[in-house]
C-alpha cells in the first residue's frame, strides 16, 4: 500500500488475521496491521506528529 503526504512517501505491507469462534459467527473479528515496507517509510513515520 502506498501513500504520500507532502514530499514524503510511505510504503506499507499489511497482514490480515481473523479470530473465529466456531459456535457463533457474529463474534468473528478481523484484524489488519500495516508495517513499514522500507527504511524510508519508517523514518518518515517517525517525523509525523503524534496524537
């Protein structure tokens, strides 16, 4: 996944996991995590303001 903010570029890869309880389908959860795909993205993330 690629993003840009101003002159900064961000490249991520994602992982998706599901947590399931076999007896109740309504309790299924989906988790997605984004990780920096390179050192440039990691450094650009450190430069962003924190909330």
